[in-house]
């Protein structure tokens, strides 16, 4: 276990990747009373634990997932409502059915390969939260059951981020059961706003596909223990996100084949949403 500071995570100005890639004219101006950029919370993922600050400021927060493990990990942000705890979550957890309504889903960085990092931005109200990883190890056990669940508290107050959500270049809407993008994606830098129009919980994993492979190949590979070379690499997206919630991620696209996929188990029949059609392949030129 790593020792982590229990102090409130500092608001770090995104001097690098996100802000600099956005034209200054499009960046919202903010009053001097708050930070103009989202707070950045660095999450360290190992096999099988998360390092995350114990307290995170309320408001718009960018989770930066740094994978220091040997397996892929994601960082699903959940809010534990009705006084529930991580112990309650673990008792209720099932990988193949929907969870009780006291689990609220708020996105988070999608599956990140070892040695890589991915970012995802979300908006958090004060309360009790946790990060979980639902990825399966080769033996079939989900990482959350191996210890990849970590509680944190979202606190209001003067350190809270007053930043707006990053200005998006594109909006991707999730619904039962599909993905709708405002315009076809092109090569270059995009900041994509993810909205869940529901009614069910959804996610979007944006894949860059290996030539000749499909999102269905990725689904098979992912659910059967990730043996052999990956048919695609997640380049961005938003983990499970409830209806009405918004996530934002940024991605640099190069020409090639991409896909969107949703692995959320259906509320009615337990089948993962890609089996209901929530899986799309598209070309970027
Ligand atoms: Cu879905």
C-alpha cells in the first residue's frame, strides 16, 4: 500500500495538455474568485490498488489515471448515497447486473494500458465517493474484488473548484442503445462532451482499432481475460455515467478506424449494452 497525503488535493493549473490545446479565445474567462481550470486529481493504479487523495474539492474535477501496474485499469467514479459505504458496495457488487440505485455513476478515465495515462473530467457534488476498477484479470476475477476500490470524500469550501466544464468541440450523446456525435470526427485534437440521455446507465470507450479488427473483437478479448494482443486501444471516453450526468475527455485523433463501445450490463436482461447494439465503428480521416 502506498502512503498518500491526506490533505486536500491542491488545485493544479493544467498548464499542459488540456488547456494549451484549446484556443485561448474559446477558453472561458473566470472571475478572480476561483480557479479557471478544473482541479486535477492524480490517481495511481497498481495491481490491485488505487492511490487517490482522501479528500477532493467539489466542482469540476479532472481525474488523471496513471497506470503503474502490469494490467490495464480504469477509474470508475461512483457516489455512495444513502449513507452506504464501500463495504456495502462490495456486498452488492455484481459484474453482470445493474447495481442498487444508491450507487450513482459519474464517469472517470477508461481502461488505461500499463505505463500510460488517460484523463476524464466530471462534476462532483460534496459527498462520499469511491473509485473502482471493474476490469477482469486473466483468471476472470474483477479488479474491484482484488482490492481496487478506494473511498474518498468530496468536500465543499474555499478550496472547491469553481471552474466550468471544459469547452467542448464535439458532443457525444449516449442513449438506449447507441451513440450520437454532433458531427463526424476528424483528425486532430478534440474535447468531447459526453452526455447520457438514458434512461439507463451507459459508458463510452473510444477505441483506436488495430487494422482489420472490430469493436466486437475488442469486446470478446476484453471479456475473455485479455489474452494475446489487444484488438484496439482505448484512447478516451467516460466510464459508467448516469442519466443527466456529463463527462468531458480530450483526445488527439489520427487517421484510422475507431470504435465506441458500452459494456454496461442491461437493467432488464443483464446483457451488456454492446449486445443491444451499443457498439459502433467509424473512420477518422
Ligand atoms: Cu450502455
